[in-house]
C-alpha cells in the first residue's frame, strides 16, 4: 500500500456505514473523518485509522504517512491511552514537521492528560483545536502554533423555518379577549405559549432519544427552534466548540442559546443571551427576521464551514506556503 498523504489517527472504533467510515464521537467525525473526506474531494490521498483493539496496523501506516493528525483521546476506566499515542508519535518520521495534535475538550486539569500533552507537544508541528478558549488553555503548555479549526456540518441542509402562529380557533379567540390582547398572530401565539408554560411549570415534560445522525435530523425537522443552555460557570464548558449551534443552523432552525464564547461569531444569526425565555419570545414575535437570520447563517456556514474550507485549513497547517491543488 502506498503512503497516505494525510493520515488521521483516532483511538475510537471506526465503522463503515453506507460505504463511509463512521464514529460515534462527534470530535472524531468532525475532526478526522469529515476533514478526510474534504481532502479526498480535492484529490488528496487522505485516510483514517483507528488504534482500537491494537495499534500495530496504525503504526505501520503512520511510519509511511507524509502528514499525521492525532485526534482526540478518550478516557477509559484505566485512564487516558497515553502509551499507545506516545508509541505512535515516535513512529512519525520528522514528527516536528509531520505530526499535528487535534483536541476538542479541555481536560488539562487532569495530571495524566496535561503531563502527556505537555511532553508530546514538543514533538509535533502544531496543535489544532475547536475554540479560542481551548486554544488559550493549550498555549499554556506549548510554544508551538495553535490553530482553531473550522468544524464541518453533518447531514442534509434544510430550509429555514420560523415558529408559525396557530390557526385562529374559538378557544384562542376567547383567550385573547380574556387577556385583553389583539388577535395578531404573534401575540396570540406568545400568549398561548405562556399559558402552556404555566400549566407545565410544576414539571417540564422531556423525552430522551438515543443519539444518532438520523435521530438528530428527525428532531430538527420536527422542531421550530433549538435551545442550547450552557453551564457558563464551568470552565470546561466555556472551551466548547460551536458545533451544536452550527448544526442547528445547517438544519434550518433558529438557535436560542446562552452566550458561549465560541458562539459570538454567530450572534447576528441567532439569539444569544442569559434569558432563554426572552429569546423564545423574540423568535415568536419576529418570524420574518428569524427566517432572514437563518438564511444569512447558512450562507456564513457555506463560506466558513464547508468541507472544502475545512480541507484547506488542514493543507495550510501542514503547507502554509505551498500552492494547493
């Protein structure tokens, strides 16, 4: 087998579904498998290999590969799989030019995690990550370049949808008269929403669905908007990527979210703030603006999160001055 031009390494199991490699972990799909697809679409020989169940095959490919990206590590009951990664890093030819680490979560408060990366970073070309906050955390452990990688979106693109006011029904008419509000659709819908919220205030009904790309797509198609609450007091959460937000916009749904730092570039396409209920009220009152924001957001995704953009990011990391195909 010839040497791969770009090899993405992950400790997570990889599966083949519908003729494509798949992984359960979002950081593996967004940070390894989809970039691999993007590079292939530009004509490069890009591959992904898993060390799950043994690293002998992966190590053989790593020894030949021109450029190697070590993806996100995942903790096990025995700790972090640092030894296999250390062994594979040693297999990279000229690792300070050919090896890059990709991190999607902040675990630097863990001594084993930070101890491994503090040493491993000395042997790599650069580090890629998912947010400026996480990049700042990484820079405490290395003087190598740290880049924020654009994350691609998954699944089909859906048309924008705004919350639609309910049809005028006798009960709605009576409710509006009783409350003393006009029968403008947005006012009636807001009133109805507040009544339902009050009725459920003693216990919000929730339904948990096992995650899959199909379940996510079905949920986006079935909903009117996407709520993303964030634990803003948790430093680990503040380092998270914007992929939940971008995935919702890609799916054609308006996002109401707490103001995670990585969400700031998408402010004009969403409603960010400490009060999620206020964001819902705004979306109900401004359906036309909601549709416009989603359309602008999807255009932004096309410019900054397409597979080609992601692929060219990785080309720039390894070959910043090389003319690309």
